[in-house]
C-alpha cells in the first residue's frame, strides 16, 4: 500500500510528533494497516471506532498523499530565522489540521467536546490571521478571519447550552438535603434540564445544517491552499524574520491586556469577558512561538492559562444568567428561581477571587519572566 519513501516519512512523522499532534492518529492507522494489522485490531490499539478506521483507509486509498498536509511529508517546521510569512503558513496548516479532525466529530451524535475544541481552535486561528495580515496582499487573511467568525458564532449557542447542562446536572447530583433541595425541587430542575436538552438538539442541528451547506468546508480548503502556498501572495518587499517580529507581536498583545486591566473598575462580568478575549490573544501568540522562547515562557503561559480558566467560568455564569432571563416558559419559573441564586453566588465568588489571579499576571515578576523568555530572540 505504501511506497518505501512514504512509509519512511510517515514513520518519521509518528516517531517525532507528541501526542495530540494533528494527523498523528491518521498516520498511525495507515502505518498499522500497511503492516498487515486487521481493522479490528487497529481500532482496539488506537481506541477509535472501527468506522473511523475504515473511513481513513478508504480516504487514503482514494486520495493518497494528499490526505495529509505537506508538512507531514516534509517534516517541516519553522525557526526564528525564517520569514514570518513561512511561519504564518505553517501555523495555519496545523490549526486547519485540528479543525478537520474536529469536523468529523461535529457530525456525530455526541459533539459537545468537538464544538468546544472547534471554537477554541477557530479563535486561535483568527488570532493568527490577525497577526499575520500585514504580511500578505489583498487583505486575504482578513477575509478568512471573517468567514471563520461566522462559523464560530454558530457553534456558540451549542457550546453555551452544553456547559449550562453540565453545570446544572452537576448541581443536582452534588446537592443534598442539607442545602434544602427537596424531591419536588429535583423534579422542577428535571423539567429545566429537559427543556435545555431540547434546545441543545436544535442548536446542534443548526451546526450540522451549516456543515452540510459546504461553506465551512470551502473555508478549510481555502485555508489549506494558503498553508500550502497556493493562495495568498506575500508582500513582496517584506521578508521579516520571525525572531525580529515575534517579540513585537507578544508585547503588543501584552499592552492590550494591561490596558484592559486598568479598566476593570467594579469587575463587571462584561468587562471581564473582554479581558478574557484579549488574554486569549496573548496566550495564543505566546504558543505560536513557544518552541524557541526561553524556558521562562512555560511559567508565563501557565499563569495565563489559569487566569483564562477562571475568566471562562466567569463568562459561563454570566451567559447562563442571560439564558435564564430569555426563557419565556412560565412553567419553568420555579426551577429558575431555584437555580438562579446558585449561579449568582458562583459568579460573585469568581469575581471576588479574581484580583489575586490578576495580580500574578500583572506582577513585575511575571513581566520579568516574559522578558527573559523573549530575550533569547
């Protein structure tokens, strides 16, 4: 099935890729099949459905090497001395590979994780497209960014309801008589749960309709063409090296984060949400160049990630309160009256505990670590 050189390149890719690398599982399926393993044993070893194994093998038989991006075959990466335009294409290639993996899962019955991961990856993609936009002609990256945002918005409702359901169900399971949750209360909350499940099904259906329309797949195809160098003309006179521009990009994102931090005032959830978006852009920018930053980058990223987890919970509570306000079924009012104070209390606790986390990221020590990480460039 595989030519000698194809097998060598796929083995090199598998052996040198950390867990979670896009296309890694796909490469392992094809290598195991080439070794004579049965489809059943491949599915068991890789812990994937046998239908997924069959799908990948059929696709490889039909598409061959084009089933993988060029980076898989070349083993290419980018270093600090390369033009930023090369880095842009390779970063986009990795993110599109992730999105293609999640796209398969978005069509399945249980798609909560795929929705969440797709949104996160699209936001990271949009951060990259914004960073690299000045280095390509005709605002092509801006057009990709706008198209990606449309799909992210369609995923939002599905994701928000899913998290609401998880939190509500956890509250019911963890509650005891000591906090006054009676059998009648549980029945009322079951009604709210069933209502949310119906809304979840409708939101998931809208995501699948958008996928079936083909616009998302065309966006991914265009992004792959950009990653392969077939789309997107680089600005002719610009050959800026990664090492020269990466520090500027990082510190521009930090400037926005610190400016947002000065405007928090009474810690309104809406402003904390805006800070969260800006912190995500800082995190993703650091992650793009993490491979050749100094070792202190790890601590900077860990602090940023912890802050973002906290801000994510703040935003979930804010959104869930809004969702309860929008429910117009009077019969659910008693359930909402039970659960709303729980969410309000959670939100208040998160707001009260935010300043200590913010102080860590906003400290001179954190900035010194960042300066040390960037100084190696």
